[in-house]
């Protein structure tokens, strides 16, 4: 039995949304109408899909390197001369995170000839060996493609080895907007749309879960945003390997694309657009992907809180450090405590749940095991830098 339908939305559109058959034309129609009707429908579908639980994960971002030979116009973090962490240094960061009660480490890099697939495999194996109960969420389709290529491996072989060595989840980043028109403007040196789709599909077939992302608010059109989300839905229908969608608004500071936008008087997406994209994504992906994240580091805590009434059911991670967003002018901080997440969620009338990368509930007690942790100082581990 359906809840009350927004009065201004045609009944057949409502029906298709509930059935998971929502169309591009339906999406455009809703975006032209009242945002409050859009938000109400998205919230209704959220309640059907996941109930009143709002999840979050305690995590730490670990940046392997700031070196990258790419030319992405939205990046403010890349440099051709910089650092590369050794495996020992990475283990030290994981140890610090684990002692702080972190459930997930998100290990990210760039693409540089100094970071090949053998290096990534050593990192994954070392972290999983030392900390078998921590979720390793790492690398992107772009990094897998690049590192596999310079190591003489196929993408499929690389993914199989990453899985064997302990990778729990591949990140769905480097997607940006899945339109080659857009990619040729903002990241011409990156993998193209089909390569991203093929790599994500190969990861799912190898038994590696991924999230999905969309980075919007720069040079793309509304139609291209929608096409991106529908592409994610098609992949999910074929593989079932996505755990969530993370809409990420573009931060226009300290990068070439942003500087051009600011000079023309444009400031990325508005708060209303952010909420509309979360809501329309919930509707498009209903019955296909249950989890839509409101990422506080991009939206800010208060808008992320409002997003829980517009289709979102997850607040993302505590983060511990987020150098990428702060480099691009992000001003929402680098850390939110679990206590603040719990307060935000309860304040929205929802039920908080600590989860892991794969959206499994983390039982009480995980964060109290630090006394039994190893010293995290292994010897004989190779390093680069």
C-alpha cells in the first residue's frame, strides 16, 4: 500500500517510481515541478527501501601520494613532485585509525609510474594481514587501469589479485560525469566512460563491491547528470555490485575549472540543486540501489541533515582527514565524531546505525578492541618515496 502521493505528480509517474521503472522523461518532469513534491516522493521511497535507519561509518582516508601525471582540471591536490608513503607508513596510519575505533580505511592515490600494481598489492596484503577485521576500501577504476597497464596485467587479472590480497571494496570515484563530452573538458587524460563502466563491471564480476559516485556542478547539463544516474542503474541491473550512490558537489576553488567558473560568476551547484539531485537519484535507483549518501564534507552538516528528508539514508564517514576536499576549498572540516553523527540522526527523527563499507551493521564492542591490537611496527617491509 503506497503512502500519500504528492498531488502534483501524475499517478503513472508515481507507479513507475515505485516499480523501479522510472524514466528519463519522468525525471525531467519532476525536476521542472515543485521541489517539495520531489522531496516527498523521494522520502517515501527511502522509507520503503530502508526504513528509518540512517547509517554512517567510522573511517580514515589515507592518501598514498600526491604525485600524479594526470591533467584533471578540477584537481587542487595533484603535484608532479611530492610524497609517496611507504607500506610501513601506511600501516602506521591504519594502526592509528584502528586504535581510534575506525571500521574502514579508504586508501587513495593518483597515477604515477612509481605506484604500480605490485605496490598496491603489497599495501592491501600488508594491511589485511595486520588488521584482518578492518574494511579496506581502496583505489579507483582509473588507478586500477593505470597501475595494471604499467605492470603488464589485464584489468581483470589485477582485480582478481586485489581481491585475493584482501581488498573489500573498490571506490567508485574517477566517474565524475559519465559523458565523454564532459570528460574531454574536465579530465581529458582520464579513462573514458566505457573504460570506467568496463572496470566497475569487471570488479563486480570478480566479487568486489564498489560504490558509485557522481561529481556534478561544473560543465555538465542536467540531462547529463540524469544520464549518469541511469547508467549506474543499468550497471546495477546487470551486476548488483553497487553498495551506494554518493552525489558529490564540485568545489570550485584552487583548480582551473573552478577558476574559470568563478570568473564567469558561477559557483558550482546551489543547495537546492544538491537536494534535488539526491532526491531524483533516490527515485531513479529505487529497487536497484538502496543507499544514497549525503556527504557532509561537500554539503556541510546542516544541508546533509536536511538531505535526510529528501531521500538520503547515509551520512558517510567520520573521515579523520580529507585532504582532497580541503585542497579544493572545502570548509566543512575534516572530521565528525560518531557522537555528533548520532545526534544529527536522532535530531532528524531517525535511528542511527554504525556500518562497515558493505553496509553491514557493526556491533557494539568493535571500537573497544584497541588494547589487543599489534604494535603495528613490522620489519622487512619495502618502501617507496
